[in-house]
C-alpha cells in the first residue's frame, strides 16, 4: 500500500503562542502530535521535547531486536524523562506537561499510543471512528455513566487530564494495535481541532478531501471559523 501524509499546525485565533508540536517521519514510518501545557514557555518546551525525544529514540533503535510495542513504550518513557530533566534544570517550568499521540508502522502490525486528550481517528468507508480514548476526568465520568456526551462537551472540567507526559508517576502507556486497510484515512490531532469541529464535520471533510493537504487545511480553517480558541494541529495519513 502507498502511504500519503502531511501535517499542519496553527496558533488559532486567540492564542499568541503555539504550544502544539508535531513530527512526521520522512519515510512515513511514524507520526507524532503533542499538545503542551504549563504556560507559554513551558507548553512549547514540553511538546517539543516530546516529539524530539520520541523521534530520536525510534530512529536510533528502529533496527534493534525489540518488538514494536516495547520500542514505542520505551520511546514515550524516554520523552517523559526528557521533560522531567528539563523541569529540574528550569524550575520555572516545573508544571509543564504535554499530551502525545503516536502512530507507528513497523513489522506487520501498525500500533498507536496516546497520553492525554489528543486523538487519533480513522475514516473507513466514509465512517469516522475515534480510535483513542481521552484520558480526562470528563471521559472517565462518561464511561461510568455519570455524564452525557452533550454535557461533557461543555463541562468546565473537560480539559482536566488524568494523564500526561511530564509526571513522575507515569507508569502505564496506552498502546494498541491499529487496523489500517487500503483506503483508510487517519487523523492525529490536538484538542484545538476537536473542541471546535464536531466529529460529523470531521467525517465529511476527511471523506470529501482529495489530498492530505486539502484535508489538513480544511480542518484548520473550520476550527478557526468556529472560534479557534486554542492551537490547532492535524496530521493526515492516507492509505492508497
């Protein structure tokens, strides 16, 4: 299968600094999106450390004998340690952290990993599916049946994360197989997109766009047209 891909990030309409970051492997082996938090300098630094450390670890150990799940897990833990070290050197950034989502194409089984509320979606046969599950207080309340989807969308605690990179107590990383077939379209994104563009609109845009670049730009434009209250980052992967 041939793989097409692109990434795009935008500061949005209200923020003065972009605390999102992304990385696309030039050979299409892996894709990363990170959404930083903890003040302007802290958020920027955390997301950049995450993407830099993960891509560096994956590149360095790609040909090693460890299996793909172990490789991905170690890469993300390495990113967490990188942020913790920076916090020690720069105490003013002690509260910084970042979400991260990663898609990995290695061996025969693609994998994805996520921490926080950045998301991975898959569009198949014009039907959109959210692959990852938000690690937030609101998502947990919805799972327990204590909160409806409608209430969750406007809940004041919807941005409260239950997990992020940049914490000493990080013990488990959610890694799962990712079923990818010919014709599928993948979207990795920060919550600056999903806060502004509902899933049915994402489904239409991904389905109607002929190229990755058209899809990425249309998603960013829609998020900004709807308010653009946060930084917006999208990575699109199309399997032909």
